[in-house]
C-alpha cells in the first residue's frame, strides 16, 4: 500500500515537470509567432542541441550510478576492516561518492560544450 502511494507520487511529480516544461515552451513559441517571428528559428540547431542534451544526461546518469556503486563498495570495505558504525558509513559514502560522480559529470560536460 505504501509503495503504491510512493509510485503514484513519483509519477505525479514526473508528469507535472513534463507538463510544465511543454506548456511553457508552447506559450513562449506562440508569443514569438504572434510577434511575427519566423517559425524556422525553432528548428535551427534542434538536432545538434538534442544530441548534446542526450549525451549530457547519459554521461551524468552513468557517473552518478557509478558513484553510488563505488560508494557502496567503499562503505563495505570500511565496515569490514574498521569499527565504524555501519548505519552511518553507508549513507555517508553513498552521498559522498554520488556527489563526486556528479562533479566529474559537470567537469566533463563543460569539456563537451567546448567541442
């Protein structure tokens, strides 16, 4: 029962984000068209921009997941070979390594933008 509520909430949040994005974009485009701007500006660079956005999302997601996995691995090593509290070290290492992964993704994204 509780899992169903969580998934319904997650679906609602994701739906709301996409709805807000597309309705805002539509309103902006309609306002530009009403002012007499040519509609071709919406298509210029669309393909290059979308492939770059896809690469950035995949890169950041991959580095985030690798950071989480590495954080679990480091936490396992620390709890095995030290007397650190298991309840504290697992979340700490997961968040630390996930942050390192996202930071690395940010740096690599800046390099991708230069190309």
